[in-house]
C-alpha cells in the first residue's frame, strides 16, 4: 500500500467515527484497523505501508509497543 492510498483510506475510516473491534483481546485493535484499511493479516517482517509497519494501541491501555526493531531480512 502506498502512503497516498493509506492516507485516503485512513481519512475515510476516521470519518466513520467509532468502529467496534473485530476481535477480542490485545490484538483486536490492530486487527480492526488493518481489516478496515484493507490490509491482510500477516505475521511476516514485511511492512504494511511503504516501508513502515502499521501499529495501533488503545488509549487507556498499558501494553508496550515496539516502534523500532533491527531486522536484516527485509
């Protein structure tokens, strides 16, 4: 997905307002975001949007997010 495609889809998603989660538990928010952006669920090291991996978290959550990871396979 290009950054232009992401930006367009993200603005459309934002305009929808609240969207119920598609999955329970800690992975629900990311799954919901990716599903609504048309990104297939995957567990590989390839980025979602032009070299970047999309990350999501709940505002009131206390779990940690890894923002940068060294990966020489990509």
